[in-house]
C-alpha cells in the first residue's frame, strides 16, 4: 500500500534528515518543487506505462500518499508532545522542525492537487458539455479540495519564519488552529473517494479506509485527550485513556462496517436472461410434403344383358376394379389414360348394340376437398423479444493507467428495437461511468445498434457498455 510505504519513507527522512531540514530548509523546499514539477510533467505529458516507476516512485507523489504521510507526522507530533521526552523519540525530533516540515509537505501536496485538479477540470467540462448533472461524490470532492487549498495556502505562507516573526503570537496561534479543520477534511476527502469503491468490492480501497481511519480517528481522540489533560492536570489518566481507546475503536469499527462491500457477480454465464418472450412456430410434415392424390368420379359400362361390366383402371401401380353404375376412385398420374379407356369401351359397346340405349354417365357432384390448414407465416426477426443481460470489460488504456472492470447491461428488445438499456459497473470512478452512461446509451438507443462512437470523455467506460450490450444482443439473437 502506498501510504504505508510513504509513511516509512517520511519517518526515515525526519529521523535522519530533521537537522538538515532545520539548517537548510530552502534546499528541501526547492527539492520538493522540482519533484512536484517532474510528477506533473511526467504524468500529464509523457503518460508513463504501468510499472514500478509509475505506480510507486511517481505514484507515491501523484496519489498524495507521501504528502499525507508528512501531514500525519505533523499531526501526531502536536498531539503527543506531552507524552514524550526531548531527544528520545521521533516526535521530539519533529517538534523543532514542525513549521519547516509543514511547508515541505505543502509543496509536495501541490503535485497531487495539480495532477488530479486537471483531471477533475476535464471531467467538469465533459459534464457541462454533455449537459450531465454533476454526481454527488464529484461535487463534494471538488468542494472539499477547494476548501483544503484555501486553508493550506495561507497556513503555509504564515509558517515561513520571516512572516511568522512579523505576526502577533496569539493571532498566529489562533489562525493555525484552522489546521485541525484541514486534517479533518483530508480524512473526509479520502472517505468520499474510497467508500464508493470499497462498497463495490475494491479490497485495496477497503484496506486503505481501515488504515486511514485508524490514523485520523485515533489522532482526533488523542487531541481531545490532550486538551482534557491540559485543563485538568490532576485528572486520573487511566479512565481517560480507556474512554479514548473505546471511542476510537467504536468509530473505526463503524466506518469499516459502513465501507465494506462485495464485488458484483461477474461472467456472462452467471447472468441469465431476465425475461424472455418468444414465439416458435413448428412446421408439420403435412405442410412440407405435397399431396399429389386427387379424387375423381368415373362411370361403369353395361353389357348386352344389362349387367354392369367391371372397369379396371391402373393408378400408380395399383389395380382398382370399378363396378356398379358409378364409383369413386383415387387416381393421380394415370387419370387421363383411365378416362380415354372408358370412353373407347363405351363407343365400342354402342356400335355393337345400336338399339340399346346407352346409359348416360351419372354425374355426381364433386366431393369438395379442404385445403390443408397452415398457420400464417410469422415475420422474421433478428432478436427475440424480452430483456437480456450481457457482460463486457471496460479495458485499461494503452499505458495501463486505469484498471479494467466488468460492466453489466440489461437490454430490452421489442420487435428488433432496443427500447431500454440499464447498466451496472464494477469499475471504481463513478464520474467516468456516469459520463459514459449518459452519453453512450443515448447513442445506442438512437441508432438501435451498439456500433457507435465511444469517445465521450470516458472512453474506456463507454467501451465497456458497448461490449456488454453486444454480449446481450448475441444472447437474444434468433
């Protein structure tokens, strides 16, 4: 963790370089200014790739971890002065250089303030350009950071030895008490940034909240304890110590409880369709096979004695004997041949028996045949109706600066039209996915396709939405 690493480095710096800081403060201030400028230039202009140098050597300044560690040393030095003996602890080494250390910490803080200040300014312009309401966390963070700078700058200037000597001691001391508000706002700033990420399952941020809560809450308790002891020098310290410890433990436990969260489910296989509405039309064999059989009516012939002469027809290899005045038989391909044979026999019979009347063929009403019932053809659609869930990955940039996270999308489809998209993010920065959600979803709905431009001020979050929508559409495809 960056803060722990930074705290160890800061401790070594004060323990071994405290006297040098007191004798040659300008060298430390200049070194801090050079580091600040280098961090800003490297981060904003060269965009270094993820690695040890970027994540730790540069990250410890860019993320504000080293500055926070220096401020913590300044805080605890003031809270523990009554508990230490001169020359025996690191606290005793800090007190003589507390003013110089505060100035050095302020210079280092500028690297964090400028780096993330530019990022937040870019987000502000993106929100305004796309007419997006500012998220609560974004607004609160901006307010807290502005107040922090408004407090830090004048306190830093008044900590310069030449200026401090020109001020009234009591007035200077009263103004310096604003530092307590400054320390409290640092903790609030950390909670505002980290709690949403911790509640979404970010273990690193959850551990950071635990560490920072212990540091800042215990400092507040020790500071209050110091004031109580200072006003009541004869007070029994054991009960005070017990109350201080109990109050700190309760507050730290409460913050930890409120900050804990788990990651949302990941993997498209675990997210089945929410609602599926689909109609399937089965085709029968009767509709697929053509029935060539037809029904016809033929007449029988009679001989000299008036008896009916059987008539034999052959249909598709089947011999059928027709007797009586008339009958109905089934024929297909040889129908025409059967009719010709019957007509020839009737004509021959008439020539042999000219005096006998010829029976006229009895015409029967044709038996009507019903056409096979078929269901009306269903319109062909690309997607099934309903709401389908997909998962996509919000990728890291080319330098790997931002960590990827899963994005989930519930896509509602009606007659091949995307009617609604609801997304859930696993990534950390809410400001980014608020931009992506507000801009890219409208583009997808307007074009009825995920093939849209992802550039919107939150490109990687937008790409995660597009990927998740595509996954949902693949599941809904017929």
